[in-house]
């Protein structure tokens, strides 16, 4: 669910929201000056947590929250996140409420220029004006930081903002979220959060060559920033079909459940956003996601006598089974189950290959502070061996997915070579 370093396409430009880690109490005078009540500020704090812009607008491990400056990768180059503190000169302090709302809901910058679409105003447009203004009330209370950022560092011709007008005509539909009268209040709350502030589709829906979301493949997974954000539809094979509502709740609240653990961009999402939501809202999200239809395709697992399967099984027994067990079921809340892994059976093996190459550290939360990790095996296994063991886990224990070639591993390795994340 998002990313939210994440938005997969043109992340950054001016995001008029800010993720929120803490409530800055020294701003009582500011709250009184602009007439905002503490209740409204607190509601805005909660909504900015749901929107999770903190991850994009704060340089990791810095002491300048929301001051921008984090380089963010897009398919078209890098863009730098802007300053969204209330600094009058370099932030959004001089913006009017209408300018703020237009940026968030319409993708129009304070000076009238179009914003790049992964702001992502394409999702934030579903938030009503009152919610956006609550976020503004909260942002007015964070520490102003003077930090001038040149956000648009994209190469020509992608740095020409006027092209966004045509993009909007193709892909942007403005308007509040409209509740479905045939669904429950809980389902509609979950749909609002997923489709609106949480902007899950920004990472989990594949995009066209022009960067527009492919609505026919809603939440079916997409490649971004060296990862493959998995299918989060109710697919039994590649999605959340084997997860219960309680499994989803545990994952979003703690980063762990009996089957999986959050790593990579999703770890940031859990840390800065979903772990801060109420139990009711997390359940609503889970209920909604479990209702999203899948497009499963049938396939048969490779024969156990296939040379890759034979080699992969031997490698798995040697280097993987101690944690994930011989039957692939792992250890609940500690080592992910590969039998039930959507990542293992994904149509795109990018994330599985990446984790084998680089290892991964799962998220640590107050409810699940252990943060177990998997070491890198790039030093131990060559491309053919990584391809074999990846193919094996994708086709063992009843799993079924396409083979992984050594050439694919080589391509992923080359892609990761210059990545620091």
C-alpha cells in the first residue's frame, strides 16, 4: 500500500500534504492566531498520517521534518521533494487556503502551474475540502524550516510542465469520493481511505507508457523504484486471497502477521502511516481490500524433475530452509511463509530476486519491535543459482509461476547496482 516514497510516477513536484509523526505543541499561539481549534488540528494530523507525505518530504534520518530535499525516483528521472513546512519564503506558509486546496485536489501549484501527477492529486481529489483544510490547519503548526528546494530536476522534455494539461485530460478525474449506497459504512470508509488519502493505487496499479494508471488492472501490482509493489486484490495466488481480515489488520498495524512482514517502501508506509491509524479505520481498509476482485489466471507448477527445480531445491535446503522451513511455511510473525507468499508467485519476480540479492530488514513497530531480517546471498550464489532457487520457491508446495532466467537475475542486478535504497 503505498508508498509512498512512492508514488510510482513523477513522485514529488509539490505535494501539499505532510506526513505527521508528532504533534508540535509549541504552536498554540499559531493555532489561536488563525482561529483553528486544537480538535481541527488533531484531525488534520490524523489525515496527514493517512496520506503519508512524511516519507517523501523528509530526508531520512534528518532533523528537518517536511522540509523537502529527498531525491525521488520516477520512470522519467529524479525529482526532489519540496518544502511543505509553513516557512513564508521556501515553504507553503504564504499560500492561501484556496491555493492549498487547488494543489491537493486539482494539481495546480500556487503560481498556477500544473503539478506532476504522482503528487498524487489524482487520489487526493477524493478528499473533501474540509479534510484538506484540516490538513492545512495541522501543517500550520509544524516548525517552519527555511530550505529552498528546486523540485523539478527532470530532464527535457519531461521538465516542461505545460504537458501536464494534456495528461490531465487523459487521466485525471476531479471530484470527491462518492459512497456506494449498496455497501456498508465500514466498506465505504475503507474505500475512501484506499482510493483517497492513502493513495494505494499510486504504487499498486500498473501504469501506461504515459504514466496513467491502468484502471482495468486496479491494485494488481506495479514495478517501481527497484521493487514490484504486489497485487493487493483478493487473488488467492498473487494477492491477498489467503489473508483473512485479521491478517490484514495485523500487517497494517504492526508490519507483521502470520504469513508476511513489511519491507522496503511498505515498511515506510507502515511506520509513518498505517500504524498510526485507528483500529476501526484499519479494519475498514482490510474489509475493502478483501472485496477488490482479482483476475487470477490458471497455471501449472513446473515438474519436480525440471533441472531448475532440482537445482533450486538443493539450494533452498542448503541456504533457505533453516528460516523458512523445508515445507516453506516459515515461522509465524518472524520469517515469512513462502507457501502463501504473493511475492513468491507474483507475475513479476523483481521483489523476490531483489531480496535474495540484497537481503531485507522488516519493519519494527511498538507492537512488533523485533525487526527480523534476511541476509544478502549475492556473495554466495551466482545468477544461475539465484534463478534456480527463485524458480523453485515459485513452483514448490503447490505454488505455480513462470520460470526465472539467469538473464533476468542479471538485469535486476544491473538495475540495483546504482541504487542506495
